[in-house]
């Protein structure tokens, strides 16, 4: 299992600075040391300085600088990999805009010990970012070819703490519950009850909510010590719809 605390300490504790290139090379993972300057520019222009909701969490910013997004993008879109925009990944699915990946990760308020459930693996990019931030990541993809491809890539990149399942994310992952954090990267018309049930006491969920032809909103869900659910609505978004049982 890979550990990520060391780079965070070196960068933010006042200890001698370690460059992104050095961290990437130390990882000894294919692609991590490629296009580093492009990732840095993507984070500076499209995430740190995003005009409406700039991301400030240094751990999230570092994760976005480290994960090689171009490896999660189809070959035909390689030249667009570090633009702050979603891209098609096949099967009518997309890889999310980098800002959205970063802001959703920040809203989760992740700690290394957290158990995190992701619904909608897609290319595996969001799961990789989560893997930079915590030790236990469970991710579910309903489109089998995408899920299998993502699982293979994540393993190749050393994200051994990320477990991938092919299945209907509406049902969650009950045998691994409860989860400290849940992130959903596809939009249901309403929040699935199984996901609320699998959210731990004191837990937090970030999920886009709304019908395919309606205005969707990014929603933060929290569960207090008495199990009561609270919701906070952020900005309008556009995600692919949640499929499977969510459509019933």
C-alpha cells in the first residue's frame, strides 16, 4: 500500500521544499513525472484561482498536481487532458472537469483514515485523487468495460488501496459500510436511501442531485450524532444521470 503523508509534510511543514518533479519521480509510477508543468498550470489557473469557488485545501491541490490526468483520458483527447473541462471517455460517460473533482474532494473534508465510497468510477480519475488523500477507497461503476479498464489502470499506477466493483451504485456497498465519506459522480433525481443508510454517524456525502433535463445542484449531505440528515445546496452542475435502480 502506498503512503502519502510524507509529501504533505515536506511541502507544508516548513521542511525543505520537494518539487513536484521529485515527488513524481520518487513514486516510480508510469506517467507521474510526465506533463507536470501542465498539471501545475491547470491547478493554478482553473482550481486555485477559480472565480466562484476557489479550492484552498493544500492536500487537495497537491493531489490534483500529482495525479496524471492524461492517463485517464482517451488517446484522441490527450492534447486536451489538462484543460479545465470535462471530456468524453466512451459509453456516453465523461471524466469530470478538474475543478469539480477538486472542489468535491475539498467538500468531503477528507482525513487519511477515512473510508470513502465513490459512486461512478468512470475512468478512475476521481478515485485516484481520493487515493492520494485517504487509505480506504471503494468505488463502483455500472458500465462494466469502464470499470474493468479503470481497475486495471489504478492497479498499474499503484493505487492498491482503491477497490473497484462493477455494479449498481444506487445500492452502495453494504458489506463495507459504514462510510465516513461518500462521493457521487452521477446525478440521481433524489438521494438514494441506501447511500444515506450507509453514511456513518458524523459522515459527509457530496452528490449532484436533479433529473437529466432539470437543473442539477451540487449538494453536501451530513449526518449528525443522532443520525439526522442535513443538506446544503451549492451551485448548478451538469452530470450524467445515475442509471440502474435509480431510474425505477
